[in-house]
């Protein structure tokens, strides 16, 4: 058996910490209005995407201030989800 090198750490490698659950608010069109989806519930209708985004960011910001990992996502024209706002990274448009 080969001897261990001096820099060998006999302790087993640690597994990376589990990913923190992210709380998502999803803004999407619905007919001629906009909705926010969160935790299986729908909120709205909102007149336009901007109004829905402001409400979603406000809600996500409040949970983020409580230590939650929150983001707001929006569907693009092809129906793909795009992250548009992250708590702690992006500014809250309601406060500037």
C-alpha cells in the first residue's frame, strides 16, 4: 500500500451544502391582463406587465427582508421563464 502524502487530509470530503430553496413569483400574461403566480396561487389581474412586476417585486422584497431567497420571473414571448429580479442583487424599483 502506498503511504499517504503529508498534505493528505484523512477527513472525508464534505458534500456541498444543499441548495437554498428559492421562492419565485412568476409574472405571465393571461388574455388581455397579467397575473402573478406564487406557491400555486394566482394574483391579479393587473393592467399590464409593469404593474404586475411592481407588485411581484414588492411581495418578493418583503419576503427577502425576512431572510428568504426570492426572485421574480417573467415569461417571454416564447413562453420561457426569465429571471428578471433577485432579492439582494437588483434594486427595488418602488423605492427609487
